[in-house]
C-alpha cells in the first residue's frame, strides 16, 4: 500500500490535503482513524470506504464523510489507486458552519458519503483548480463553502436505499473505471452494462443505488467537471473545451453549464475564483 499526503493549506480549525493512494486489489485494506471531521472530494479512481457510518463505493465527484476519531478502512478490490482532496475540520469549526445553514442541526455525519451532485460540482471543481494552482487563500474559503454545502445536502438527504452486495460493487466499479478513462467518448448503457456483466436494467438499478445517480448522469457530471477545470486552467476557446470533454453539441453544453452555474462558460471564466 502506498499513500502520500501533501498539505496544501491550513488555518485555525481546518486544513486541506492532497491525498494520493496507489493501492490495488492485492494490497490489504488501509485502516486509519479520522483526525477531525473529514470531507474528502474524490477526484480520481474508485475505492471502497467502510466506517461506523456504513460502507460505500466512492467514485470521482463523490464526497467521503468521516467523524472525528472514528476508525475507517479503505480498500481497492476493483482497481488501482485514487486521489482525494481532503478537508479536515475541527468539530468546533464545523459547528460554526452548521449554525449558519438553514435547517441544519447535526454536527456529526450520519452517512459515509454523498454521491456526485451537480449542485456540489462548482465548489469541487474550484477546489481542484486551487489545488493545482497552490492557491491557499482560495482553499480557505472553499473549506467553508464545502462544509456548508455538505451540511445543506445532508439536511435534504432522503433515507438510504438498500446497499447492493460485493459482487455488484465489483461490477459497477469496472464500469466506473471505464467511464473515468473514456468519458470523452460515446458511451451507451448497453456497453457499460456489458462491461459490468449485467443486464441493462439490473445495471441501471444497481449503478444508481451505489453511485447515487444514473450512468448517463454520472457521465455528464464527469464531463462537466473536466470542462470546468479546463476553463480555469487554460485559455482555450469554450467550444474546444466542450468537445474535448465529450460534449458533441456546444449548445447542449452551454445550456447545461448555465443551468448548473447560473451563467455562461465565458462569464464563469471571467469571474475571480
């Protein structure tokens, strides 16, 4: 098991780390204890996370959640490696956030993860850019923003669906890895179901239960995340970025971007981070 953690920024009650793991199916599970309240945005790879809150397969766009001093285990039965942006928050830091989120009451997490969600995409994409730019000031603001977004999302969360078994997790993880590697290519439900060795109907139902959205929604979410990061990193024109991310139609990309971010891609790029 090879795990590296790089401190990106820190302050009173918070710190942000870039965590990279290169473990694979033949490595033993990684066991540790959370040091602070943990919100970790998965930016690459898939892995299985297990804690006192339950177990979940995590894929890019998902948020791992962990309570202070709780033990957890990570394993990579279905592929090699992952990368996360880990926000470690002191319990009292999170309490100040919860007190400012309408309707939020709980200062501890009750679920092991939040699935990919377009509403969280802006803050996660901004965190990826800040990580790569070494922008500590932006990361301080994002620690507050992502904590608030998580508290709000948990307040709205519905009861969890029954968790599929290990065999289904393994099969869906194969499809997730394929989507991550080929998100810019046309991907059909039948093709992904074939990779998972499932019928399309069973695959659709199982994928949604494990990931929190349908395969098509996850593909679009992955493409949009890559496009947003590229908008910030480069000066390429919007159409080139949209097509490189896998969107075949610029107007569709613009409409979806407008719906998620509330402004056009060009206007978003012009805004300060």
